[in-house]
């Protein structure tokens, strides 16, 4: 059992539904991790890209050894939180061993079980696997059981949007665990994501360091249209490091075609591209509840336009 195993992957859908033959779980904004333990040995953590992650999350390895059985293969996701929301930027400090990484707490949410005590259970229905999983571990932090709801996917989706979750995963309740992408698992996304160009930033307030918010936009023909400001989703290291990059891009006038009324604004040449998650567009063309998801290095700023979905 020791070694990498390709995980089951979900298919994205825009259809929201309720069905008594499906269960619905919270979609976790973290790193997919399959954990493997053989005959009481040291548990292993494997990413979906076939990378060993044991050294990055030693507290998870220790918890699996202490709170799990002698042999298992389990599937889940490791996440970091910023308040009640999962924070990819905080988790990246652990993945890249950035400064302050040791201070970022993580949790490993387990949502499926493939083998237990030498028995193959991947072919059993999902509800049976979830029941076995709940009893296979003593769940306490950093190990958490991924709860689900039966039947009522549409109501749960509305709850997920109100809570600011990334989305839901709908899973056919009688489905086996199939490696690779399958239509038995579907994702309902609450958060829309797209690329934006940074055209300015504001000064930090209070105890915040680096900058307050990024002012972002997109190209509409030859014009850079203003889409709003993004002030959440940054960790301390990103705030400090990104301020230096922004200073190198400073310019005296606004690059936006629209009027921007923010105070303490510094303008920059529109060259830096970032990924942003948000709930929706407002009627006046601004982002509602935007959140920084990372810097993009493989998309030219000139190609960033408003995506229609």
C-alpha cells in the first residue's frame, strides 16, 4: 500500500440540484492529500502531483500515527484558515517554507477511505466508506472529519455562499472510489475566479504592514477598466514582499480609464497580474467580496480581459 495513489477528481458543473441519491460536502480551498500508512509504519502524505509532503506538515503525520490505525489509505485536503475562510496564501507559506511558515496552523480534513486494516474498501458505496472513515480515526485537531449533508444540495449551496465558502462537492452516495476524474463527483463553485491587472495600491492602516489594498482592473480594448480594490487574502510575508515589487512599478498618474476615488493611492504601471476570487460583479462593474488568490506569472497583462461566465 505504500506509495502514491492517483486520487478521484471532481467535474465542475454550473447545475445546482438536490437529490436523495447524492451527498454534499464543503469544497476546501487547500491542498489535496492522500495519506498512506502500512503496518504501523510512518504515515506518508502524497499530493495529487505525486509529491511527498511529510516534511512540510509534520504535525499531520504525527496526528495520523497517533489517531489512526496501523494500516489505511485515506483521502482529504490540508487547509489553513484566515478567520472562517480557507486561505491559500497562508497555506503557501508552508508549501514554500516562507518566513513565518512555522506559525501557520493547518488542518487535515478527511473525506474518504480507500483501504483499512488490509481490506480494500474503495469499491464500497460512498456512504459506507464515510461511516468507516468516521470510526477509523480519533478526530481532534489537526485531524478533522469532513461532514456532509444528504439530499438538499440547493439549500446547502445557499448556505455555502452566505458563509463565503469556495463551494460544494456533490457526490453520488452509492458510487465507488474511482481514480481520476469522474462524473460521480461534481463541484458547485461559490467563488468566481479570474485574473486582474494591478494599477495601484493604498497605504496600510493601523497595524497592517506593506499596503492596504490592491486596485485592480481588466482590459477593454485599449482601456484599463477599474474593477475595485482587493484587501484580503494576504499574509504578512506577501504584504511585505509585494510592497517592494509595487514600489518598482510606481508611476505618477492613474492607468485606469475610470475615476478612482480611493484615498492614499499610489499608481503603478499595469504589468503585475494577480488571481482574485470574488462572489459576483456589482451593477456598476465592481467586484463583490474580492479576495487575493496569488500572483500569476504565465499570463501577460495585455491579455487580461473581463471573463464572461
